[in-house]
């Protein structure tokens, strides 16, 4: 594998199950170490970074966020305990969570309980995104962020992601099975059987007769097909 994640841009990693997407992502915060080869950040071997300082560069939103017992504000402050209330509200706005949080009985001070069972999947995902954003980390990793969401919640989440791209300089890395949500990424990388099958923009990938173009056609085959009568 020989790839580059471009600073201040969005890179999407896609491919069939078992192709190595999550393993690749685990190399960045050194949850795993490569058996051969070197990972560089800004030209510096990742092994030369102190582990704590390296992980401060990276914020991570898992596929299924666990919301701990407490208030909306409590959960967001897990990202950075010393953040101000103003910074909490800014993270909420960036995450696209302000609309539903403002309607809660006590706003950010609303008690949401263990795993926020009263919130929808999309609301939990955006709340956890606010926790991630308040860290002010340079790199944001999203692991299958819309896999547990319905179509409407997925669209809202993707709009939030687009807003983050437009209004911040965060380097975004998204692992995704849903191609519609990442079609506007600056760079798309297809991993297949542990190797890079192809990489490029959405339009470039459609021209290449590989996994991406076939998967795109399959995911969109049910759209736009209408019959009269």
C-alpha cells in the first residue's frame, strides 16, 4: 500500500468487507504497527512521535457511538474537559446537532441517560461528532459513520460533514460503505484484498472498470427508474 492522505482535504476509503480498511485506519493512531514499511506524518516517521502527542492530533468517531450516562454537555466535554460553554455550542453547530439539541427540555443540560436511548441513531451520531470536533484535532477519522442510519438521517449527517469541510481546515478520513455520501471527497481510495485497487476522484473512479464503478451502479440501480402507466 502506497497512499497519501492530503492535509486539509477529505479522503474516503472504500472497498469490500475484509479488504483492510479498518486495519489501515488503526495504523494512524498506532493502535496497530505495520510489520513492514513506514507511516509518515508531515515527513516524520510516526514511530518518532510520543504516543500521547500523536493521538492528540487525531479525533475518532466510531461506527456505533456509546453515549455515557449524563447530559448532552457532559458527553461533548469527554472530547475536551476544559472547553467553555461557547466552545460546546460551536462544536454542536459544526456537527449539525443544534437543531435537535435546542429543542430538548434543558438544551445542552438535558439529561439523556445511558446510551441516549431517547435520541435517534442520527442524533446520537451527530452528538458524538460534536464530542469529536471539540477536541480541535487536526485529523478527523470517521469509521462507517452512516452505517446504522436511515436514509433521512444519513442525508442530514452528510450535510453536517459538508459543512465541516467548508468551514474548517480539518483533514478528514472516512471509511464508508455508502458511496453516495463520499462521492464528493477530494480523494477516494479503493482497498481490495489488502491492496490499493484504484484511487482518484469520483468521476475518475467511474471511468475505471473496477470495484467502485460496479458498487456505485449497484447502490444506485434503484434510483431514477420510472415507468409510465
